[in-house]
């Protein structure tokens, strides 16, 4: 009897563990209807969203909303109609809903005279285009290659062709805005001389040269503490009438790099390039 009681006591924990295991199995996922219903609803929702997105994408990609018209809101000045038509044919893709406006804008901004472009949809089959063109005010000479480009009113260098009469600027990369501002200031200072500033050059060492339409080259040099650029140029302009009357010679170069005065070189004293002399004889 004692042995039977011992066996019965030992079997009790085993029976308890079995009941606990069966209870845990009974509480599994497949025996929880509420949780299964929730998962089913979520799967149905995701499936409906995916199907709806696919249908919308398919519908919008159909040729139901073709683009037929490009409306230019700003009358172009330098940009030609042929250029606009070419960009419209090559860059405007898709229909009214699928057109990539940023890509189209970038394509129009690559045209030589376009500074900024704005592209918008116009219902039901149009695209609006608003252009801001460069307004060239000077030529720009690239120091590294010698190529000629243009400078707009904002002091930005851009690539385009022009035959307009404009001043010429040259300087280190990124200095176009500074040269344009100095050109306007120096032009006002030179007005009493009765000559126009046609060329302004800034060297890599920050030395300035000014060329006038009467042929005079003004070597202004670098900024000095004792004699600033504006002070030296103002002194030369003030003395120019009396100097011109007293020397009676045509001046080729005016060197203003001296703190206390300036030096003049007559046109006869300027050495002539041999190649130019040979061409002149021919």
C-alpha cells in the first residue's frame, strides 16, 4: 500500500503538467475566433488598398488624358518657338496626371537664354509655361580657355550667343558679380572725361585695368591703404582735362598705381607688335 501511494503521488505532477499543456494548446491562435477575424479583416484591407492603388495607377496611365497644348504665359524674347517645340516634344511625357513637372522644368531651363522656368498643369489637356530669360549686359571672357560667354543683370555668367554692343568683363571664376558692380561705379566716375568704359579686367592678383572707348588703357592696379582705387581714379579724372591740354599728345596708357600721381604713355611710345605690323603692310 505504501508503494502504491508513492506511485500515485509521483504520477500527480505528470497529470498536472499534461492538463496545463492541453490548456495551453486550447488557447492557441486557431482557437481564438476574435483574433482570427481581426487578422482576416487586416488582410482584406491591405488587399483592397493594393488593388485600389493598382487600378488607379492603371487608369491614370491609360491614354485618356493626353496633353495637347503648351501655353507660354510669358512672351519669349531670345528663346525661339522652335526651341520650345523641341523641348515640348522630347521632355513632356505622359498624360495630364503622370507628367513629371520637375523634369520638364529642368529641360526648359537648359535652353541657352532661359534663367528660370515654371511648369504647371492646366485642365484638361494643357501645360502652362512661364519663362524668365537672361538679360545680357556684358560679355565675359573665361580666363582658363579664353571662351566668350555672357553676364546677366544679376551678375551670373551663362552660355549663349549675342552680337549686341556690350562691355567686356574678365576676371577669376566667380567674380562676375564684383566686376559688374565695379563697372557701373567706374562708368559713373569716368563720365567727366567724355569717354565710355568698354572693358574691365581683374587679374588673378586682384589688379584692375580699364579700357575706354577713346583707346586709353587705365592701369589702376591693386587696392592700397594709402591710395584706394576710387581715390586714385577720381584724382586722374579731375586732372585729365588740364593734362590733355598741356601735353598735346594722344595717350595710350595711364598708369595710376602710384600713390602720389600717375604716369602717361603716349600712343607713339607704345611698342607695336611685329605680327600686327606685318599684317598691316600686307
